[in-house]
């Protein structure tokens, strides 16, 4: 490689964050031939024995891998255990031996047997099930390799970037022992086992680069950018230097916050909170999961309208919702119904409103246009089948609105049941508490839904009768105003009394100064944008619930926003540090 | 011989093994097969007239049993009573998924 070679940038999918710089080690895939090889009758018994030996070798290899995994990762154990179950499936063994006895070579018997099962899975409705074809392929490849007496030359892969068609979790475990720097693969989903392991192990990975094993040659310098999802082959020295410093920064960042990813969101005295992420698009889900969120607390579905510039059809909605719910599964995802008003999206709103914030928005608009609302309910219900989906109603201010919406949801369920369409019959339903009316009536709402979620910005705007974008009055707007804090407190008490979960998904959830107050008030869940997750977790892990309770008692005595900040500020001063900016 | 029916209660169904779930839960299909393999009896799951050997992971996966579907359960052998009880419990508790 000469310095004059200009770098080639390959675009893929970011699968595990981080930067890796090293020499490529290319594992060329040799896909086994599918030509049926026919045996002579006298060779059949030895062929059966050859298959049994290979199967035993595969089983032993997998059991050894599990042993190795015990020291490494519990994730990998369950993955390899399922391979072991496939390799020792009595039905499969019998069927392969039958094929050999019909005169086929062990290789073609194995290939044909797995092909049958792969075909069945490919035809499955559920894409998660279709992905399991990969499991069959991994096991099949191991058996074929054993039949051919070959093992991967793992020993060559140390201290390099592995480039391969796909990587099995087992391979990954061995590579990890050899301090592999990064992974580049041609295929694989971001939630494939290998990618999960790469993230667990903190090894940068980029997947989905077509023909990577042909484009990249062993020994060339490659940069794996697991943040941007790109691979640079034979980079220019300028690019290389840039990445060397990025690499250092990434390592420092990971050290600082990355260590918290797998840690519980727990106060120093053991009170646990649930930390979720707000997202506007499917790719943000991946970032949120990488940062260790425990669910998606808010999907702003009106982003679909922005994207399409119109109301999308049921099928278009289902595709988008499903993408999000599948990426997050088994974590729960809360979809909020279209929260539109004439200030955000005019279509479907009959005339100009003098006062959009007090006009036809949120649930009011949805009930005004039942055709649009019904389509969205049907799309959400269809998404809920076999996934962990919740539905949330925006801007509720009267009980009639909630009851009306619930009736519509019930009608949609009946319609889907009649049509034989699957959905989650017990999909949880919640309401946003964003108006003083909803906060004051929280006990009655809490008794009729599965969860409450407080939208702090709107609650402050409506409580203080202040448009925060109007600079003449903007200084009145503050979610820390005692009136707003009291309404939040009332809502939380109502939720506790009714035994339902209450969350905050507004800006306040991510506000550094508000964390202790929200913990003290008794919020169960906080939902913030993905980049804020780890910092918020860090803050929660550094406070004690007891101190937060004392703090809230003092805040409850405050009469002005300034006094509230003084209390929060004093807390800051006796526990040093902490950023009070948003 | 004992025959009964079980309902798939968990959202994931018994067939899938969503990758992200691995950290927290063993795969429903793997849980079922491991339990069945411990029993001495022959155990079959029945769907739409198809009999699937519950000790075969491939069979259980290709059964494609989703949430809400009803499966026949048949056990025959020395420990058939215990086998049916244990498998019924696994289904009714949703394979450990939060119901």
C-alpha cells in the first residue's frame, strides 16, 4: 500500500459503536456445493459413521464454546445453547441418516435437510422468525466444516479487523480472545446475535457492506467507524490521523459513560427507575438500545405526517410502526397518537384558528376526524401482534374525550377480530397529562387507563397561560413554577393511588436540575432523547432517594420559580458539580 | 396417554427468539425443548392436524405458534402426568415474558 492510494469509503450499517483501525483479515466464504453426490451402496455405512463423527465433533465444539463463554458472557451461552439444541435435534439426525441411506453423501444430506427447514422459515409471516434461518445456516456450516475436517483459522485473526460474509457468535467469542479490533460483514441485521455480542464486547462493527470480502484484501489498512457505519480502506494519511484522534476521543467517551450502559438506573439508596427514550424515527431506536434504554417511552407519530406530507395509509403506517416495535422488541414501545394542531399541520383542519394552542389539537382533532384516528388505531393494533406495544392519547382534558377514544379503540378491535387479524388484546393504553384539567382529574383518568405520562412543556404552557415562543411573556414560562410542580405532584399521587405507572417524557425529564425533584416526587419512568440517556442515568445513580424526598418537601414550600431554583441550587452547592443547563 | 390444550400467552409466541431478548430470557422454543427433553414420555404438540415432536427444536420453531394460538398437547409414557403439568405451566406463565 502506498501513501498515494486514495482511501475508498464503503458505506454500511453501524452495528456497534466505536472506531477501530487495523489491518484487515479477510475470511473468504466458501459456500459448500449443493450438487447431490450419490454414493455406492457399500459406502453407505461408512458415510453414516462419517456423519455421526462430524455431528459429535460439532456438538463437542459447541459445548467447548459454552465453557469458554462461561467466563465471558451469558448472552453468548444462550445463543450457543440453541445451536446445540439444533445440532442435537433427534428429528434432524434421523432425517439426515435416512437421506444418506437413500444414497446421498453426508454433505448433500445435511445441505438438503437444512434447506427444507430454511425454506419453511423463509415462508414464515413473522420477519423475526425468518431471521432464524441464520441459526440453521450457522449450525449447517459447522457440521459441513466438521465433515471436511476443517476449522476456521481463528489464530490468524488476532489484532486485526475481521472482514467476512457473516460472523457467528461462536467465531466472535474466539476472535474476542484474540483481541480482534473490529468487524466488517456483508450481511446480518443490527439485532443479529453477533451484533449484540459486538456491542456487549465493545468491539466496533459495521455490517451490510456488499462484497466486502472481495473489495477488501487481507493486510490492507482499514478504518471501521461504528458510529457512522462506514469502512475506509487504505485511508490517506490525513484521514488516518483524523481517525486516530477520533479513536482516542471515542475511547475516552466510552470509558466515561459507556460503563453505565448495562448498569441499573438506581439511586444510591436502591430506588430503581425506568429509563426510556423518545424517538422520531426507527434508526433512533438502535441508538437508544445501544445506550441501554429500557424501552421507547414516546414515539411522536406525527413525524410520519412530516415525512409523507399527508396522512399515510394504514399499510404505510404499519410498516413504520412495525420497524420501530421490532427493533425495540422485547422492550416496550409507546406510540403517541398524532398530536397535531393547526400550528403544526394544517391538513384536515377546516379553517384558520386564532388560537391554535387552545384549538383543535391532540385528541380533539383526532375525534373531529374519526377517519384519520380510526386508521391510526387499526395500524397500531395491527403492529401490536407479537410485539410489546402501548398506545397513548395526547392532550386529554375531559373524561368524555377518553371514553370516546376508548370506544373507538374497542370498535377497531372488534373489526380486526371479525377480519381474523392478529393484535394484542390487552395492549396498554395511557393518556398524556398536559393540561391542568387532566392533572386535576388525574385520579379518575388513572382509574381508567394503564399509565399516565406527563408532558411538562405543555403542562407549563397551559398552567401559566404562557406561549413560550412569545418573547414578551417567555420569561413567565418555566416548568419549575410551583404551580406546575404541584400539578405534577398531584398527578403522581393519583397514579400511585390507582397503582398505574407514571412517567415524564417532556423536556423536564432530561433537565439536569430537575432530576432530583422528579425522583423525589415519585416518578417511575423518565423518557428522554437517546443522547441524554447515559448522562441522566449517571445523575440518578449519584443521588439518594432520601435526599430527593427532603428536597421535594422544601420545594413544596416554595411560592415562586426563583425560590424553587434556589432550593435546587442549594442542593447543587452541597453536592458539588452538576450542570444546571438544559 | 394424556391429551390437553395449551394457549400461547406470551407476546413473542413460542417460535421466535428475538435477538434483543436473549440477554434477559431464554428462548421460548429452547425452554420448551429443554423441558420436553428431560421427560421420559413422548411429547407432541398438535396444530392444524400436524404433530410436532416437542423434543425437536426445529419442529417447534417451524410450528410458528404465535400469541393467542391454541395447541394440542399429547404426552405418552411413564411421566406423562408430570410432563403435561410442567409444559402447561410453562405456557400459562408466558415463558417468563412479562404478561
